[in-house]
C-alpha cells in the first residue's frame, strides 16, 4: 500500500484516521451536521501552516459496506467528500481497516525517511454494530494496538448510541465520549486544535489537549 508515492515534504507527519458511521440511522440532520463539521475541520487545519504541512487525514465510512473514501493526504491535496447514508453498521471491519491503514502508512513514512507522531484513530457512531460483528476480537486488537503505542483511539458517541457496547472496545483510559446534541462543528474545532498542538510539539513533550466541554457531555 502507498508504494510509488513520494513525500510532499519531509516534515514530521501525523496521521488522523476518521472512521465515520453512515448507516441509515445517521440520515438527515445528524449526517448533515457531520458533513458541515468535516468541512470546517479541513478549513481549520488549512489555516494552521505547520498542521497543513504535517497532518495527514484519511476518511473511512461504514454502513452496509466499508470504504476508504479518502486515503491519507495533506489537506491541500483533496476536497472533503460529502457523506451519504446507507444501510447497516459494519463497525468492526471499518476499525480493522483503519488500523491496517495506520500501520501501512507508518511503514511508508519509514521507507521514505519521514519521522512521524503516533497516529490518531477517531471513531464516530450513533448506533451499535451489526449482530454478526466480532466485537470481542476487535477489543483485543485495539488493546494490543494501545499497549503497543501504535495509535491513539478516540470514540465519539452520537445521540442514542450504545455506550456499554462501545465501551467494550475502547481503552480503559479513553472511554466513549458522548457528543452533546449534534455538536459536530464544536468537536471538529477541538480536534483541529488538538492535532495542531500535537504537530507543533516536540518529541517527548507532554501535552495538555484543549478541554472537551464545548462538545462533550457526561454519560450517566
């Protein structure tokens, strides 16, 4: 994967893989607000010169099928796709694709002499996986990933999501975060600020990310 690609620059890279639910339950206002948030996210990153040179964004959607609709790229090289809703919730396959993509991109960074920050994988969903999905297997794979410091995981639950089900796969120190209403724009503003802080940091530096109270709520 990525064989034959040449680096745009040799800045230290940071990959952000967005794994987004486009199942039928996201149709209407939820997906409309998600699309608006994604557009603003790209715009925010583009306005930060360092982030625009270091942050690579990839977009994976999942409904009845799983698609990588945007391979890793700097924000200047693509137009954020408009998502449409379809079908059921193939969450496990989507997360496995995200992890595979992350590992392969890191191999490409190494092969082309680019340093990189730990990738971030962000899952956004409003439901629970289809009944045939291997959540137990995925939980173990994510545990191995986090224990091996291969990626950072964030899980964002949209209204009516199954908190207990998602908590089965999330790291203990990063449980699902409920989205307040449909505050996608606020979340993506937080994400762009966070990614900006990461790519502007120095190796080994301990970061305090921006507070999440602008977009998150408490799960009781």
